[in-house]
C-alpha cells in the first residue's frame, strides 16, 4: 500500500528522508525521485518513475489543486462508487 501525505511539503520532506535512508542502507529497492498529487485520495505520494516533462507541481513547490479541480475529482469518485453498488 502506498504511503500518502497530506500536502506537497510533507511528501517532499518524506522523499528526502526515504532517499537518505535507502542510500545509507545501499538498498537495491527503487529510489523514489519525485512526488505527485493523487486523484484517488487527494493526497500526495512518492514515486521512482521519472517524467518526460516537468509537471506544474515540480515547477512550483507551492502548487495546489484549485477548488474546481477538487470538486471535479470528488464528483468523479462519487460516481465511481455509485456505479460499484
């Protein structure tokens, strides 16, 4: 299960901690390299997958979803839950 973080700052802090821990252990586990916002939980996660182009949140560490985006995602998730009932 993925570890979720409440905001971008918490995810970025966790990213640094994870990278330091894995480097110290010389772990063969995939090293996370970035953070991303999750449309399922509305939180943030770390990932080892690289991106071809820089995302808006990588350009602006203060980036956050607009209230319209949150409402759209919430509506999509509610419709998904209803369709599973």
